[in-house]
């Protein structure tokens, strides 16, 4: 509780996939929710679904476009106007692009950088400042196992997720003294819309290693509330990420390209 008001969890990219699952599991943990995404109809459907099982949960919907320069500030301002205290920030919004870098449209790449890097950093700045002033809070940054090695055909995405990974782990160290817990969740291939949006057909590797969203989210939230710096979702993904570090970086890139190639 903050000033007599129940705390809220803000989830970006809440209209589908991991974002929708974060909403379900945080509601089950007793949090009120702020759902932020571009697709209002999807969020309304999710609100009705959660309301059927968690009737005590208050759910606010804010249509938000984080691909614009002022998107994060507009989202923050809308939440402040509603006087909703955000105790948990889930920086989940993001997408990938599957294509050789020289063949990718810059406008689409710029949109990726805005959503996957700049919006994450900006929202973290805004809400972490409030959390410090209130005496604590929780921030989960959603990265990817792609952030652990160079990934040809996902070059700009893996680079963006490497930023999220290192940024989040550094903030875990910096903000723990302020009672703000920051954790990075790095899922592997997960059964969401990610591959469809990225423009990739499922490879054999992806079919064999695909994880369901509820497990990835559960592991991320458990790590967050325990104050862990980061977690790779799934034992197989954790092993693959650990073993990759034993390879020379040139070989890492070759292996990543081989398993991602259609």
C-alpha cells in the first residue's frame, strides 16, 4: 500500500504474449494492473478474462505507442494524472527483426531501437525516480538469450537486448541500496507472436527449445521478488547461455547464425 492506495503493476506490451501472461500472474499475486499497449481491443479482452478470476483486481488500460519519441513520457504522464502508484514496472514491450542488416529498412530498425532501448531506459528513469522517493519498488527488464551473443540476421535485436541485459544488471547493483529491486529476465524462444512479427519461420532449433509463456513469466517474477540481478528462463536455455561463453566470439556468431537460419 502507498498512501492508503493499493499498489499497481505496469506492464508494457500487455496486449499479447509475455505481457498478457505477466498481467495474469501479477493479478494472481494480488496486484492491481495498468495495461499499456497499442491494441485496445486486445487489452479489453484481457481485462475481461482477468476479471473473471481476479474480481478484486483493479485494471486500468492506457493505449500507448512507445515507438514515438514522446511515447514513454505520455504514458508516465497519463499514469500520474490518474494518481496510480506503480510498485512494479514490467518493461516487456519489444520486437525483433529477422533479416540481414543490409536488407533491413532503417525506419523499422529505428522503431526497434526506440521501443527496445530508449523506451526501456526512459520509463526506468521516470518510475525508478518515483520508487526511490516512495522508499522502494520493483523493475523487471525483459531481455533475451539473444543478448548474450552476437546473432547474425538478428543483429540489431540482439544488440538491443545486450543493452537491456547489462543496463538492468548495473541498475540492480546501483538501486538495491534504495530498496528498488531490478531484475533482467532473458527468455529463449517462447510461444508468442515474436517470430511472426520478426518475419521468421520456425527453425528446428526453435521448435525443439520453445518454452510456454507461463513458465518464463513465473521464473522472471520469482527472480524479481527475490532481488536477483538476472535470470535465464529454462534450464536448457541457461545451459546453452552458459556454454556459449566458452566459445570464441567469432564461433558464437557462427553457431547463432546456423541455428537461426531458415
